[in-house]
C-alpha cells in the first residue's frame, strides 16, 4: 500500500478537500446530533456562515466534560446501526461510550492500514499484537482490522504472558511487535534470564503505543534509548492516537513526527484561549473527525499539548506532523498505555469500604514513564485485599497501580499538611525523582 494521494497534495489542495468534507459534516451533525444542533442554536451559529476552514473557529470547542455529561446526545444514528461499542478509559470517573457503525469500522481499518504502511509494514509482515482486543478497547480492534485490510498476518497474543510471547516468536516468526514500549524491556529481561537469544529473532520493527519514545527534537527519550541499547536490531515507530478521534498519527521511516491523515481528521492547535498557534510552537491538539457516522466530533480538545510541523517530510508526504506530547492538561496521567486522570482513580477508591482515606502520587520512574503509587489508609487488611483492589482497577481502567497500605492516621498527615486549606489527594512528583 502506497501513500494515499491526498497526503501528497499541496497544502492548498488538502485544505480545499477538508473544507468540502467539513461542509458535509456540518450538515450531518446539524441534522443528526442532538448535542451539536443544540450548540449551534445556543450560539446563533448558521452552518452557512462557515465559508472557509478557518471559520471553524466560530464554533465553540467540544471538551471531555461535554462527552462525559452528554454522552448519548452525540450519537447520530439509530442504535440498530451500531454494531460495536467501545469505551474510553474513564478519565473523568466514568468511561465515555462510543458506538461504531459498519462504516466507522471500515474507516478504523483504513486508518490503521495506512498507519502500518507508513511504518513500512506490508502484506509480507506478521504482526504480534501485545495489547488486548477485548475489554471494550478500541486500539486492539483497530490494529486487528488494519492488519487484515493491509493483508498482513496478525497474532492476537494480548498483553503480559512473557513466556507465551516468546513461544509465539519461536513458533510463528513474526516480524513486528504492536506494544506498549515499556513492555519490551520486560521481554528483554525475561529473555536474558532464560537464555533466549532475542537479538537473533525474526522481529525487526515495533509499533510503540501509549507511551512516548521521543523527545521534542525527535531523538529517543530515556525509554526509547533503553530499548535500543538492548535491542538495536529493532526499529521503533512512535504513534499517537485516541478513542475519540478513531484514527492515529504515525511515524514514517524518517522518525520526524506522527503523520496526519487529512482524509480522516481536521487538526487544529490551540492556546489556552482557544486561539490557533503557529507551527513550531506549543498548542493543544483539537480535532474534527471526517467520515465518522456514529459519533462524529467537532473541534474536540484532546487535552494533549504538543508542537506541530508543516514542512514536507522526506517520505513524500505533505501533511502536517505531530511532535511528542509535551504537556498534560488537568493532571493527565499516561500509565502503561492508558490515559488516566485522578478522578477516575478516586471513583474506584471511594467505593471500596475498607479504604478510609488515600493519597495518589504520580512520579517518573527510571525508564521515563509515569508511575502511580496509591497510599491507602486501611485499619485491617482482609485476605487477598490487594488483589481485590487491583481487580477493580483492571475492570474499570484496564490497568492497576501500585498500592501501599498505611494506617489512616498516617495518611491524614499527608492529606492535610500544615497550612493546607483542603485535602491534598493528588501529589504530582513527575520529573522530580
């Protein structure tokens, strides 16, 4: 699969294409989305007043809080057209549900097939999928559909299970990992302990999801360097994606940022006042989906701050490129490939009877990724209590943080430091360890 023609067009041609698609989208959501129809009326917006791509700025942004509060109002089709339901990770305490139609699944497959192709993957490759395809998780489904559309082989191993991962490599000889990059270090550690010659296997690429592997200048960060120092034979490709946009920004072989697919998204980069920023400066990625039938979004603020670039890439694409995520809005946490916010942790902890109080600490671990440590105030620890708590986290968020049990009086000393006017439930120590 080659580069899609639209991605080789001039900036002006891409803008003309996207404006034509935007006009279709505005008519669609005005007629079918309860949320956007109401938004237009409340703000006296006529879709006929949107005469250029820049006129998008006349429409208020959509936030994560909007999706949380009015989830069902975004649905644009009858429920009998929804054939797949997925949820976000519950960043505001309760997951947001997205319904996908057959057309949406085809769009998802197209996105992932061209994203794989961007990384040089073709029908001769076999992909080892090291992330879940169940638990209402969009990414795992997208990778599977994309591999099928591309004609590549795919092995649905899922996360964890180090022995099974290595047995799969030995038996089937896959060429490419799809994985959270920090998991590669665990694979390497297991191989070294068990005498596996991992440097002489069939693996030559890794599609890295959920955690950044590059610095702002596109050099490898701590995590990326640790992997390459151990396993230099594997080429690392960074990706950026989210459930809300049902698409991805993926690196090509030149590793200069994630390529935008203009046939799938309109991308804006906004400052704190929702004004556009210039290329090469910090801005929050804000997206408008193209071609989504079930739950399309207009000017959705992702919460991720990054730098974007518009110069032509050596690979031949003229599309803009994303640098790695730099800032996190609202205390965003990236943990083991899942995006979390403190309220999603509080929601679970508040519903566990034996936990009297707690403090959540986030810090940067020795491989440069976010680590979560929960100090839980417990008087009596029931049998298997830690496992029970972690099972709750995995069921709600798909990941489980580290736990440290202390007497509630000890926790109170952290919760209410001298001079504090309110409880200090969240401690952000990232880049301080």
